[in-house]
């Protein structure tokens, strides 16, 4: 059997589901956790294999084509690197779970969510993608219920999301380019804005990140599933005004959330607003719909997902040591855990596109595209990144400087946490030093998307061949 | 091997690699939690500094020998998309080489000084990691051939500065002051990023040779129009004002003195505080294109100089007095740039940096010497009437450091914080209402620190 005869994508999607069933039968949390690490690791290996097979141009075997006649889950240049990214985020989050959190971090639900998320990111068939997006909102409900936290805020927002998504999807399918297409696009746009947590519909996201277990909370938001839905469902068909509205909402959200992140007194809420601000910048690239801005947006997607997960993992590691982290006083943790302090600083700055990190080029591309398209958007993006940079250093100073509290408890990172965080740092810095392959791939994707859009949307700009 | 290849293949790369490799090694080992012996850290720092110093001196010698005024080293296109390019390019000319030599010289001197000054200090390794980051940032910014490369060095310098202000991290005051410094730096970074993007957009790339004219510094003629030069130049002036503590951003400079004396010397006496002036020197062809920009630069420089002179006249501690004295000279250097004396400004910058470093490093032992002197003569030394010649109003103005901090606090910071805190309260109410009765937020709104 050769590599091309193995259905990598199908295996990568189904393996976490098998893992969820297996770990669900294990009573001992430690053994369940070990099994979880094994399953997420294997899934990562499978998704990397799928990506390699795709990029090497090897014709690959599709079980779906054989059984159903067409492949609904398949890779193209857009999602080929996203699948390993999602698998990596799950693997690292699972690996970095400290022993004290093993009982609270539900491995079974995490694996189930991973399978759904991988299916979403591999799916190219719109009706199935809609169904999976609806399915994806369910595990958080179980998570909140298990933790005896109120579900209502999340449920209200997600119910609205599901109604708008299905309504918009059905409208687009039925009306095609007819009179209802505009309304259907608007409904779809609102669904995407809701799912991405754009202001003023971001309450659920803050609430979720505040109440869920940090690991699952990070995993639900950092892959930016809403962005994938926007690129697959909205961008190819939506008229310009829909994209402009998404861009405007994202611009307002990024600046507003950056300001909010700067004044928070709780680390979870800080992370929530910080995440929201950075995620909004990714969406801004959609509005500009120029090749450079869209390539920047797609590059920023990968760098933000990775950096924000790394940043979240460092905060989670701190929470595991000192409990809920309040930001009203100096904690003085540097002396007891210097590596964590450095990791916090690097991942935080990587999120805001500090030079030498993966986000730098992406930020340059977005800002460049924004300034060309509309200087106000460019100014907004630069302002938001400046505020986010301030917020990162403010929280760093509050956490790691100040008088050290005498304690016999060791706060040094464990080997698993160290491995996870160093992996993120290696990717963030390595990608920052050698960004060309990734950026070139995203540029090709951007041009393909815009070319498709030029065919389907009357009056949409055709990407120039370059100069 | 001819002179050309010796410059581009050996000296140039060595100048860049020496501090970068040092930072990579020290930073990597610190990240993996490996403490290094003080002697080893010191040797590494001095070796890298000396290597870079010798390489940059050799570069200068070869340039003089080969009658070359402009040596460009290109590491290829870092990003090459159909409509977006980012080049990694470094330029050695009459402006960059002296500053690179100065950076290596002063960083090595400070490294050597700090070996004894910070002996057995818990943050010894951290200090040298940040010093190496600073050295890398200064050298990259000095020899940058594109605005993006300059931005990279600029950011490294800013981050290391802010973190070194918070070096004595057991006390909250250094951390608070470090945050203030960082806020001003971020605002200045934002202006520089916008200028970089505007330059990139207007000229097609961020290459200084193209944006500022191909001639050797300072003889380039920019292809930008007077209006565009004014726009880009104003953004760059804003960035320079933040970095060099020009009015109205001067308030952070005395706050930055919370850091250890060696870092105060090299950052705020010598190198970092001059980076804004260096930026203006680098983009001087833009100034030549716009008279309004020249007037703005000169006015800002003079205003800063007068302000710093007044504020410095009433300072009672030596580091604050030195910082304002330093600022007063930086203001003059900026004014010189504005009126077109580029070489004078460069010589002024180099001389001032060396003198001020010496004064800062001498400051702690000077105080000890004064104490010994007073003990020997058995009485206090005659006091200096600091600022008594000022009128009451001017004295108050000087003592309150021109009310600049208070003004920024009242006009910018307080409204910003109050607005967002109000939003936060409203959001919490809305979230509580949505969550239903009995559900409480996991965190409480409290005072902003």
C-alpha cells in the first residue's frame, strides 16, 4: 500500500471520534488523558500526511468518492495547512494540560469537538458545512452544563446564529442570484458576525471564555471557525456591501476590543477581548478584497491561531498554578517561573505582529492593503495593534513583576507544558524568519478566491496579475 | 578577495551577525531555563561587541580605502508577491557606519561596566539578554536599508528599553514607569509603521535608495512630491518624537531612570534617545523636499531643548538632571537637522552620546565621592542654587516638568480609561441580564492599575 492509497483526510476526521469513544470508557482521568494525547498526536500525524500528499501533488485516495460518488471532505490550497493547524492546536492543548486540570478538561468532548472541527475545515460542500457549523455549537453547551455554569447567554446567541445560518444558506441555495440573494447574503453575514463574536454580539464569546475550562475555551475560538465559514460561504457569493459591512463591524470590534483588553482586571476577560481584537483584524482583510490584503488576512489567520493558542496556554499554565488570575495587583512571578514569563511575552507579541515573528509579515500585508484601500481602516488596524501591544506588556508587568510571594511551591513549567509552549514558539519564530512559503501559498489562495468571486459576483474586482 | 567582496561578504554580515547570534544564544538559553555563569555571559557579550566593533571599523577602513561612500548588502527578497515586496537590505554609509561603531563601542563598554555593577544581582542574565537585544536592535536600525528593516530594529530597541526600565522588578514603581515608557513607544511605533506603509505605497517599496534617492547620504533627492514628503515626514517626526522624548512626549525620560545605571547610560544618555534624531537624519532628503517639515522639525527641536533646559534646572537628583541635560542636547541636534546642518548634527550626536555615557556611568561613584569629601571636611559641600533665578511661575512649570504628563493624563489617558470602564460596566450588566437570575460574573470590576 502506498501513501496515495490511504484516505488520510477521512482517517484524520474519524480518528478523534474513535478516540472520544475509547477515552469515554476509561474511568481513570490520567489514563484517559494519556489516551487523549495519543489520539490527538495520531490525528496530527494523519493531517500532516494529508497536507504533504496534497502539496506534493500525489493523487490521493478518497473513500468518499468511492462510496458516495463525490468527495465532500477534501483538501485544496486553502484548507490544506488549516487541517494540521487545527490538529496541532488540539494536540498541544491536550499535551499541556496540567495534572491538576485533568479532571476538568474533558478529553472525550475535546476529541469530539476536534473531529467536528476537522470535518468543518475539510468540508467543501456548503449544505454539509452548514450542518457541521450547527453541530459545532453543541459541545460548548455540554461543557457549560458540566461545569454548572449558566448556558443562557451562549444559547441565545447560538440559537440566533443557527437560525440566520440556516435561513441564509437556504436562501442562497434556493434563490441563486434572484431577488432574495441580497437578503440571504445579509442573513449569512449576520450569522458569521455572530459566530465570530463581532461587536455588539460578542457577549457570548466573553462569557464563554470566562466560564468554560480554559483548554476547551481556547480550542473553541482560536481556530477561527467563523473565518472559514466566511471564506467558504460568504466571500465567493456576497455582494460588496456585505463584505464592507463585515469589514466595518470588524474594524469597530478590533479597536473597541483592544481598548477593553487594556482596562481589564481579570486575565480571562483580558484574553477574551485580546483574542476578539486580533480575530477581528483577520476579518478586516475580507472587506478589502484585494489580493495583498486577503493574503495578509489568510496569513494572519494561521499566525493568530497559533500565537493566540500559545498565549492562551501560558495563561492557562499560570491559572493552574495560582488559580484565577486577577490583574489588580503585581504578582511577581518572574523569579519563580522565568521561562513562562518569556513565553508569555513572545507569544503575546507574536499575536500583535512583532518583527521576527510569524504575525509580522501578515500584519504588514493587512496594513498595506488597508492603507491602499482606505486609510481609515489602516489607521484602525494600526491603532488596534498598538493598543494590544500595550495590553500584553501591561499584563506581563502585572503578572511577572512586583514583590515575589514567598512560597515553597514550585511554579517551574513541567516537561509537557514546556514541550507545547516551545513548539509554539519554534513555529512562531521559525515562521517569522522564513515566511515566504506560507505567504506565497496564502497569496495563491487569495487570488483564486478573488478570481472565483469575480465570476460569481457581478462587478467584483478582478485581481491584477501583479507588476 | 577584493575590497568589495571583503566588505559585502565578510565585514557587513559580521556586523549584523555578532549581536544577533549573541541574542539568540543568550535568549534561547534563558528561555529553556538554563542559568549561565556570570563570567561566561560577560565574555560572550564582550566578544560579540568587540567582533562587531572590529568588523564595523574594518568596514569603515575599507570604505575609505576604496573611496566608497555607499555599500549595500542585500539578502534577497524576504517576501516576493506579485504586488508586494519586502527586501532585507542593509546600507553602510557615512551615517550608518559611525552609529554602528558607536553602538558596538558603547554596548561593549556598558557590558564590561555592568559585569561589576550588577555582580550577583538576581537579574544578571536577564540584563545581558536585554542588552544583547538592544545591541542587535541598534545595529539593525543603524544599517537598515529599508524602512521595514529599520522598523524591526526600532521595535527591538523599544522592547528592550521598556523591559530594562522594569529591571528592578520587586518594586511596583519601575514596572509602572516601564509601562508608561512602553505606551509612548507603541504610539511612536504605530506612527513609524504608518510611515513605512505610506512610503511603501508611494514608492512601490520601502527601499531607502529608491524612496530617498540613490545618491550617498545626505545627497539623495527623493522622488516624492513636497506634499507626500510632508505627510510621510510628519509621521516619521511623530515617531522620532516618541522615541527621542521630544515635546510633548518628554515625560517618560526621567521615569526611565528607574532602570539600572548602565542601561540608563546606554539607552537614555547615549543611543536609544538619539534614535529619533538618527531617523530624521536618515530621511533627511524628505526634509529637503518640504520647507514646512523643516520648520516643524526645527521648532520641535528648539521647544524640546528649552523645555529640557528649564526642567533640568530644578532637578534634585543626578540621574534626572542628566536625563534632562541629555534631552536638551537631543533637542538641539533635532533643530540642527531641521535647519539643514546634517553633518554637524551627526558629529553632535556622536560626541554627545560618548560624553553622556561617561557622565551617567560616573554618577553613582560621584555621589560616593561627594560623601567622602563631606566626611573629610566635616561639613556639607556648598549647595547649588538650582533654578532660583527662575520666576515663580517658570519655577513651578519646570518643577512640574512642564505639566506634560498631567496634560496627557487629563486629555488622553483618563477619558480613555473612563470610557472603556463605563463600557465594561455596561457589558457586565448586559451579560448578567442575558445569563439570567442567579448567574454571577466570574470577575468583578475593580480599580484599574
